[in-house]
C-alpha cells in the first residue's frame, strides 16, 4: 500500500516537470490586430493570405521566441465605421478595442485608404505601426503619418505607364472616371501632371458617388456618349467597376471606337471578378503589377485555394490568389521577422488625454518599442512571393515595372510591359521605344479592342446625337479664295472659293461622316472688328475657321492650325522699267571681269609656251638679240601661225587647241553681245525693301492682314505704310507712285501676289519672297481631335492632282510674271568655260614639259658622245640608196655647222663615197681624222637648211640643197 502513493507521487512529479518545461519553451505572443472588410472580395482574399502566411512562417521557423497572434476584425464596409464594433450602442472603434483590450503592438490593414487615415492617426499617438497592403491612395504619406507603412504600391506609381500607353496610340484627349472617395481622388493630381507632360488634355471628369445607382450610372454614360472623346480611364473600386462596365455594355459603349483603360486596383484582381463582368469588359486595357513566376508561388496558390474554399464555401470557385493576397502574405512575413528582432515589450507609458477624448482613449498607452519595430519593418528587405519586398522608399513598396494586359474572353492576355528605364516594350527584357504618336506603331502586341475590332481606335468621334459642326467663314479681299453670301430662301450662309473647295474636299476624304453649317464671321454671336486676328481668336465660339488664314507664331499660342494648303512667303509687287543702252563700255559686258582676266592670262601663257617650244627647236625667228619684233612674236605667237612659220609638231598641237578655245569664246561673246543690243530688258524699280526705307518711299499692304505688324517690326514708320482693300486699289496706288499719292511697292503674301499678277502682269513683277511664312491653313481650337484628321486629308489633296484642278478653277494662270525680263547677271563667267581653259592649260603645259625633257636628253647625249669619240664633233647624216631626207637631222647641229645662203636656183654638191651632211669637210685618204671645214663665201653650201635633199645619180651620190630665205 505504501508503494502506490509513491508511484502516484512520482507520476505527478514527472507531469509537473513536463508542464514546467513546456511553459519555459513556449514562444512569447506578439499581438497584432487585423482590420479588413470581410464582406468584400479583397477582404476575403486578404484574410486567407494573412492566416496562411502566419502558418507558413512559423512552420519554417519553429524555434523563434516570438509568435504573431492575429486578432481579425471586420470593418463592416463603411468609411464611418472603419474600426467600429456594432455589437453595442456605444460602438467602439475596432482599433481602439484592439489597442485597449489586446494591447496589440502592430495593426495590419485597414483595407480602404479612408480607414487608413483614421487608424494611422491612432498609430501616431500610440506609436503602433500600421501596415496596410491595400490602401494605395497617394494622399497617404509617411510625412504626415510616420507610423504608417504601405506594403503595396502607391497609386501614383502607375500614372506614367498609363500616360505612355495613351501616347503610344496617338490619342489626344481622355476622360477620367473615378470614385468620389479618397482612393478615387488621390490619383488625380499625379495623373493630370503625367498627361500634361505629353500634351494630353482632359476635357471632362466623371465622378461616381458611393451612393450611385444603376440608373444614375446609366445617365452618366449617356452623357459621355454625347462627347467627342472616346478614351476613358477608370479608377474605381471593384464593386463600382463591375457595375460600370455592365451598364456600359448595355448602352453600347463597349462597341468599336471606344477605348477603356483600368488602373491596377481592378487589373490586379481581374481573375477574381465575376465571369459575366469580365465578358462585359472585353477589349479593355489594363495596367497591373508584374508578379514573377516561381514554383513556390504555384505551390502556395494550390494551398491557398483549398483554404479559401474551406473558409468561404459559398464563394465562387473562380476566385484565385491575386497580387493583393501576395502582398498580404509578404507583409505578415516582414512583420514576423521584425517582431522576432525587437521582441515583446511589457512597458507601456500612460498618457493624459483631453476630456474630449478621455471617454474612448483614456485607458490606452504608448508602445515604447514602436519606433524600433517600425524601423525593423522598413529596413527588412527580402525576395518574397510578390517580388522584391523593399519598403525603404518612404515606407512604401518600390515598383518600377508594370504589365500591360488586354481583357479577352473570360480572362486576359499580356500585350507588353512598361518599365521606368525603357518605357513600353513588347517583351520584359527588351528595350522598348517611346512612341510619340500613331504615325509609328507602338511596340506592343496586337490588341483586340471593344467590339472585337483589331483597328486602333481614333480616340474620338463626332456624336451622332450632337449638333452640326459650326464652320466660320470670312469674305476675303480676293473672292477667288473665299466669298460668302446668304441664301434668301433658306437663310443659310453659302461660301465659295479656293479655300472652300479644299475644305469640302478634305471633309469628303475623312474616314467618317461630318455634317457642318457655315457661320459668317461678324454675326451677333461672333461680333468683332472683322480683322483676321479677331477671326482666328473667335474660333472657340465656333468649331473651325476656314479661309485664307496665315499660320503665325503668335496665333499658335491660342489656337491650332492644320497643315498649310498653299505655299508660303511674303514678297513685294513693284513696277518694272526698261533699261536703255547708253554705256560706252557696253562691249565689255558680255564677259565677266574674271572671264576677261582669265582669257588674257591664258593668251599670254600660250604665246610664251609656243615661243619657248620654237626657241628650243632652233627656229631662226626667235633667235638673236631681244627686240620689239621678238616681243611681238612672244605676245602674238598664238595667233600668227600663217605669218610666222612654226617648225615643231608640239607647237602646232598647242596652237590648235588654243584656236578651238578662241573659236568657242568668240562665238559666245558675239551671241551674248547681240542679245544685249537687241532684246528689250526690264528690271524691277526696287529689289530690296531696305532701299525703300532709305529713300522714304510709301509702302502698301492689304488692310486687316498681319503684314502691317510685320512692316512695323522691320522698321517702317506707320506714317509710311498705307492700307488698301482690293486688287484694283493696289493697281491704282502702284500706278500713281510714291510721289503722287500712291506707293512704290506693295508687300503681300505670295498666293495673293500670284493672283494679282495673273490679272495685272504687264508693268509689274514680284520681288522676293523677302520673308518666310507657313502659308494658309484652317484654324481649330486647341487640342481639337479634328486637327490630325483634317491635316491628313489636306496632305492627301496637296500631294495629288486635286490641288492643281482647284487652283486652275479659281486662279487664272495665263501670266504670272513678266516673261520678257532678263536676269541682271547675264555676263559669261570664267566658270562657264572652266573645262575649255583647263584643257588648253593641260595641253600647253604638257607640251612644254615634253620639249624641255627632250632638249635636256639631247644635250646629255651630245656631252656623252663628245667624251667617247673626239672625232664625232659634228652629227652625220646617212645616205641611203634611194636618197633619204636629212633636213630634220641637220637642224640639230651646233654652232660648228656650216651655213650657206641659198640662191634662187638649186645648188647640188657631189660628194664621193660617203659624205657628212652637217659638214663640208671631206675624209682624208691617209688617216681617219675628220675635220669640220667652214665656208664663208656665198657659194658655200648650208647643210642645215630645212629644204635640203639627197640626190642619187648612178654610182655617184650627190647632195642637193634647196630652200628660200
């Protein structure tokens, strides 16, 4: 019996020891409050993710000394009841209840941005960090709420990707559709700035209140249908987005031509929406966070789906794990790591509250380790299932890349990406090109637009239910351009002219129907002074201004222009005068100064070269002492071939080329000089507007045009410029002249000048253009969507034959200018004959070079022969059996050669055996020495004469010499 109590006591000791050991190893509880809207889809997804994250974390870290204890509360989907418990009449805030009763050291949530504002204020007071992975409003900043941590991205992070998408497709206007909440309004300043940077206008903002019903949404959609803009950016909650697109499909706003872009708030959880809603959203573009794929994510998705179906058996099985759930999952892991690092704090400081708040907040205390826990959360960087989890950027998640999606069928497909570095790109790691308009295709995959269309929408339409386009017209001083009149039967304004024909042709070529009415400028609703500037600035009271309106820089500051449909420029109309020939030096005019000097220099150069060639050849006419005859021969050798005999072949070649040049030059001179003497020459009285200023002449302009301001800017006094209304007035003023009450010149635009000269061509001409302008164009209000379409249509007209037919219809082109006017610079220039002068220069220089080289070579051979054989002091010619001419060799002898002067009769010298044609010395029979014998009498024979001949008679050889002096 004694052993039983002992055994029982032993067992009790073992149990007590085990309990004590378990108590010692038990982790410290770290209480965390979780506030979500459990009645919403996002709240349900977030709840499952948070619970699964805590379970997985401590399964992976079983030895941690702290453990998160999650206290989940329902915010009841009300901004006012963001943290209220509706079980009592006194309704305490859920956050206060968690802080007071559970002493929570951190709060996860709340779900909405408006809830986060209130709870973050409590966190600032109690120094309890608030970590939200669903509150994305840009109004929530760490500056005003230092204990607020955004474990998700800021809404403003996506605005540049949306702006780039709009810019890529060339849309110029968008309509913003957003909730009337902090979430909806928070993105507006950032989105507006991003759109303004790329010159995208927002003509209307559609605000959807929280109390909106199906009927009120339908009315708002009908209002949007009456507008021109067809591009809509939707930034609403999931519930409001589902209702909006369902109704948009009913009213026909999901058809071809419409563009819808949703922000990441809905795009991130698109998979969890009702399939009928997704079908209604077909064709919508979206911007969403890019989630990296991994095996861990696939495994988590399977376990998450099981847990979600277990906790929400009545929910749709199509609900999937979204990026919101992944952010919640990573946020719990970050908080658990931070809690382990900081540990549990049991010290809380009491705080004295004002009497106003003492009822609710009196029992709350300050968490002493709050700042340390906040720092640990923010500085904790890791690679989570949602991607890089980094909160160091102002206590919010860093995001630098977005995925561009297109809703198709019951899902979506990827069409590209947007990154901060590359902008839009088709693939993730590809350097995307920043597209500035629809002229270049965006670097994205093809999109299936609303209505199952593959054509890129224009982004605007003329509403079928709207009013007709109001086209303003103003009668021009030139009726050929535009003229208006009122139909007495219909009381409607009719217009005609070149500008009207181009406008109506452009409207026909638009890819859509456009109805319009002409509104004359100067009516009650467009009253003004009637100038072109007033006409341009009144375009905001109509839709478009059509006429002969010049594109000016100061006007582009207030309105937009289409591309010009006429050529540009400002010129002068001036009288012409006939030049009389009374110049005694008129014969010098056919050739320019450079031509005269060039010809003279080449003339002298050619003569010198020919003289040198003959001198080197031994021509007797160029030998001897210098005299006036030598100078004459030198200067005029190139034209005295018939008078002075040229003996060298190279000289004849040089002279032949030079004579050809002289022939061409003489013919050109004769033709030009004859033209100057016979053809009537007209020249403008003024060629430079500065000349008008110096002479103090009066200048005219078209009344009401911008030319008046242009003349003043150039420097003309207002008293020296005179306005006129019609071409007839211009003609009369020009005819009178400046000294007789008229003008010396009329400054006008080139299209008007051509029209004037077509009717008054005789006696007047155009000078200039003296100033460049952009030409005539149509005027539209700023950011008008019609501008691009009309410009393309005008470009199509001006690039074809249509513009020629229209101009022929309205402008008489029989004569535009004085056809008998001759250019002042009619003299023949040196450059015109550059090829001929180059030819003669090359031939002359080459011939001289060849002659010098031959002469140098001959002297070298003579010197070498003299040293090798003293007997050969004179060159010998050979005698052939048939008699060979030795004249060409005889003229190469030195001074030792004998000369003889021939008489009128031929002299024959018989030489036995072999004879030397260059000497009269006969060979000695006793020795081989050869001497040179000179003969000084008149009977001596000259063997150097060019006309020498060898005569063969029988067995004797005779040398016959003949020539003339």
